[in-house]
C-alpha cells in the first residue's frame, strides 16, 4: 500500500515537472517579447503617435483623442521637406555609386588578380570602417574648404587655379562614397571567393575576353552580394548626420537627418513635425530593405558546387602595378591625408598657412588646442560618460543578443520567428530616428529614465541589436548540437549546458560582439543628439559642439583623441578575441 502510494506520488511529481518544463519555453519567449517590445516596438509606436498628434509632449503629454494626419499633410506640402528628401536621395545615391565602384574594384583586385601586396589592399579597403563619420567630415572640411582648405592653399601656392569645394553636394557624395566602400568590399569579396571559377573558364573557352567575362559572367553571378551591399550602403548613409552636418550645412544643403534635428532646435521645438519627417525617413529606409529582399527572392544565383575549387587569379602582367598604385592612392586619400589634416589643425597655432615651407615651421606648432580642450570640464566628462554608456551598452546588449541568438538558432522555443522578426526591425530605422523615437517614448512619462545614461544605452542596444544578434548567431551555428546533447545525457540542465558548454565555445563571438557594441556606442552621434542632457554629454555630441562653435583647432584635437581611443579599443578587442579563441580551442582539445 505504501509502495503504491509512493509510486503515485513519484508519478505526480514527474507530471508536475513535465508541466513546468512545458511552460518554461513559453515563459522564456514571453520575457524576450516583453524586452523587445520595450526596446523596439514601444518607441516606434510612440514615434508614430507623436507624428499623428498636435500636442507638445514636454508640456501637455500625450493626447490620443486628437489623432490626425495633419502633420503628414503639412510635411507633404512643405517644399523644404521635399528639398531635403531629394538631397538625401542624391547624396546617398551618388555615394552608393562611388562606394560600389571602389568596393567592387578592390574586391576583384584582392580576390581575382595577382596584384602584389594584397594584404595592404585589403587593409586599406577596411580602414574607413573605424573612422567615425563626424571625424571624416571634419577632416575633409579642413582639407577641402573652398577658402581655407589645406589642399586649396597648397594649390594656390603652386599657382594652380583649380580649387576643391567639399562644402557641396559633390563633396558629400565623395566623402560618403570613399568611407562606405568597405560595405561593398566585404559583401562582394566574400561572394567572389565562393564562386566556382569554371563558369568563367567556360566563357573564355567560348571566346569571351576577360573584360566581357567579368561583365557578363562574374558580376552577374555575384549580383545578390552587389545588390545587398548597395542597399546596405544606401540605408546606412541615409541615417548619417555627421557628414551632412559638416559638409552640407555650410552650403545650405539640408538632408532629412539635418532637417529633423533643425526642427527640434527651433524655438519652440517642432517635435510633432520632426516625428512626421522621422517616420518618412523610416519608411524610405524600410522600402530599401524590402526592395533588397524582393529583388533577390525567387532568383537562382547558385555558384558553389559540391566539388572543391580555388578562386583563380588573373595575371594582369605589368598592369598589376597600376592596381597596386590605385590601392595606395585610396589609402592616402582615405587615411593618410585626413590624418595629416587633423594633426596639422590640432597642433598648429593658426590654421592659416602662408606658404609651403610654413607647414614645416615647428615654431607654429604647439599643444595649446589640447590644453584648452582638456581645460574644459565637459571634455573629460564626455569621455567618462562615453565609457560608461559604452560599458552599459556592451553588457546589456551582449547578454540580450546572446539570449536572442540562442533562442533563434539553437532552440525550438515558441514565437522564435516573431522574436527574430522584431529583432530585425531596427535595420530599417536610422540612428537619428531611433533617437527621436526614444525622445517621444520617454520625455513625457514618469520614471526618470530620460536624461540618464540608461536611455542612451538602451537606444544604442536597440540601434545595433540586428548586427550583434547576427554576429552571435553565426558563432552559435558553428557549435555542433552533439555537444549540447552529450551534456544533457550527462544530466546537465539547459541553463547548465549553456553556461558550461555553449557559452565557453561561443566566447570569441560574444567578446567580439560586446566590444563591437562598445565601439559603436562611442562613435554613435545620430541617436545621441536627442537623448543627451547636460549631465550625460558624450564624445560625439561634444565634438559636434566644438565644430559648430567654430573651434577648428580644438575640433581637430578632439577628433584625434577619439580616433586614438577607438584604435586602442579595437586593438584591445583583437587581443581579447584571440585570447578567447585560444581558450576555446584549448577547452575543445
């Protein structure tokens, strides 16, 4: 009788345990959905509500009773908005074309030719990714200002009448193109490495020349990578504020990002109109992302067969030194010249240069701009604040991204498709719009989140969530499921398996994703513009303030400090990633 009662009790306990385990996936998915709703859906919804109301959120709060499309009608009838939209399309479209030409050329040279020093070319193709857009704009403003630009001063001293004017639409297109070419390079280089060279060989056997083969076989077969990289470049450029603010504003060339910020800087601020324009910018970005998926869906671009192959190298003969020379020129234009400009402006007492020998007159150089910069308490405070926000972003974003990545790629949790879909929404929301959305979401509500480090960090987490989740998902998919199954057989719980097996093996990807978040949060300007306060000033906003105040020397000095800081962080990131990878190899061995 006692044995029967005991068996019933054990059966009841097992049933209860199974019921609890059945509820765990739903509870976990529900928690992730709540977090994503808080980070992504709620701010986006508030942005839309703000665009549909006419009340001032700072003074009157939200009133849903007077929803209307009046703001959109006002914006649609406003010629300034149409002008800013047209400028955005021209600047970003032109920049995308320039980026495509440079990035695709570099990819072809590195992967498919026998050009010497390919490592140098590949490095030159990636270096612009580590330069903040605002710093790039400031550097080229110093170089290409029509009156005081260093290049124009040298041309004048040489007796050459031609002058560069980077304060123009062509200037924005040029800077956009050279600094966002790495996006095209990354996509197309990977596609060229994975393409079966026998397809090109068949074309050449049929009598096609190398140029015709490249135009009719090679590039059409990597069309998915080309389209993806072009649309990604266009979307990223569309949300950039720093370059248009530095190069477009002096020439009175507004784009959507600078126009949105101008609306909030007016007195009184036009928050509702800014929200409506932000929604338009978000819709344009969303259409680009949708177009990317639509163009590539249903078409076959299979170029990787089951047999092994190696991408062949085209023998360029003497022309290989021309391609090497072009790579060196690109490196000079994108890295060396802007760095020299920042160094000269940062250390020179006065930027006016009488003649070429005056450039090398060491009496004209000193530390005065750095001294003035660090005498300003806001400078040091902005650096400390950036470190704090970056650390919060890296920790919170890293944990959340790992949780989402594991749920999407390694589990059968319910609603994981919905979680994946919500996670990708920020791809279509530029950083500046994220800032406006968080402004609308928290400025009129109690709780004390607005004006703190947390609102900046949460906006950055939402802004870069798709990138970090994708990076972590790639690392997680490389771990074989047999390792988890072995841990389960040994009696490990799900949480124990994750902490003792999955997380240690995925640590290189986790470290890389968290440090990437840290670096991106330090250089992010668009989201910061609407969310910082006097006590949470960050480096990107402080740098913009120096530039808009006309302090070119201090601006250059602070730009150098930011670049050096980013270089140190990137080096430290590589060190951590190598250490994590070696540790993972040691454990797996």
